[in-house]
C-alpha cells in the first residue's frame, strides 16, 4: 500500500463492506496516503469511491489478489456520505501476521509523531518519537510518560522517529518491563528521564 500509484487503483472490498456478512464492493482508490497516528502505530489512510455501511468491516484487494487495506469506519469523512476508508496494509502487516499466528502483541498506549529536522532546528525539540496523546490507564500513563515527552530510547534501542518506536515494540512481549528514555522539557531545557514501563497485551 506504499505504492506511489495508489490513486485510481481499481479495488474490491470483501467481508462486510455493506454491513452484511459476505457482501462485496467494487471501486477505486479516490484519495489518500494521509499519515495517521493510531495507538502505538502509524499508518496511512485511504478513501475509496465505494459507498458502504457505517458498520463496515473487511479487507480491500487490488486486481492482483493482493490485500492492500483493512476497512475502518473510525475515520470516515462526514460529508462523503459513507464512502469506505481503509488503513494501508504495509505499516500494519507485522501486527496482522503476529496476531494471525497467535503471538501476543505488546501494548504501551501512546500516539505520536516524528520530530522533523525542521522542528528540531527551529524549536530545539530532540529527535525522537514525540508523544501527542496517551490512552487512559495505559502502561505508558501509569509509568509517568506525559504528552510532550520525546521518546529517544527503549532499553538498548535508539529511537529516532515514531516508526522506530513501533518496530521496537513489535520485538517485545507483554509483561516485559522496559526502560523508556524520554527527553522532557523542564523550564527552558530538555532533560533525560528514565521511566520503567510494564507492557501489556493488545486487546483483540
């Protein structure tokens, strides 16, 4: 789903795109590739011209029988009259494979973005995974991670962007205690803080 030529791609939706099990839809990718932060992951959101149910679920294929997206109804656009949206599969492939194999997936409970070189240079924000939001009562919140913290390391791993953070988390197990190094703004400077997070399992 990271192809640069996604716009206009013919696609087929199967599963329950119309809100009924076994229903099918056909259309094209009409816009998208919008970067989207979800809990502990980042992915891309695409819009199709297929009108579906507000309870739609399932997957979207291209005409080469390749799954390119997972239908979501959490980010529908109000004035688009129920057009189906999907998460691009590329960034979610590892988590889908792990869960399909019955392997537990570690959960920390943050949403975040990259600190760009421009923001680093202009505002002095350290390079890393910038925390924009925490899920209530998540392992991250209980450990003391705060909005505005910049995650720069987990155990011996260096974190330079949110993708690094997500990939590191995929290598860990629920129940594991990890040393999360964050840069936190204190008065007019950033200081390194060590926080110990006990990871939980992603709820299916």
